[in-house]
C-alpha cells in the first residue's frame, strides 16, 4: 500500500480541528501511521506498536 492509498482509505475518518490521539496496532513499516500523520490536525498524537522491533523508524 502506498501513502496515498492509505490516506484515501482513511478518508474523512479524522474530521475535526482538535488534536486527536490514535493507536496503530501492528504498524509494520508505518505506511498507515505516516498517512495518519499527514491528515490529522496539528498537535495530534499517534502511537505505533508492532511485534517486530525496528520495523518502523521515525523520520
């Protein structure tokens, strides 16, 4: 899945202007996590969790 496909999958599920808190279970390489970071309002928080260490590196 590409970042753009993940953004389209999220669609309007992040509506609102207040900060939001998300938990991405099984984040893998972080495609969905990065897509969330693209569409969430400022100061939102995303926690990515995966059973494989170092699968998602913060940029």
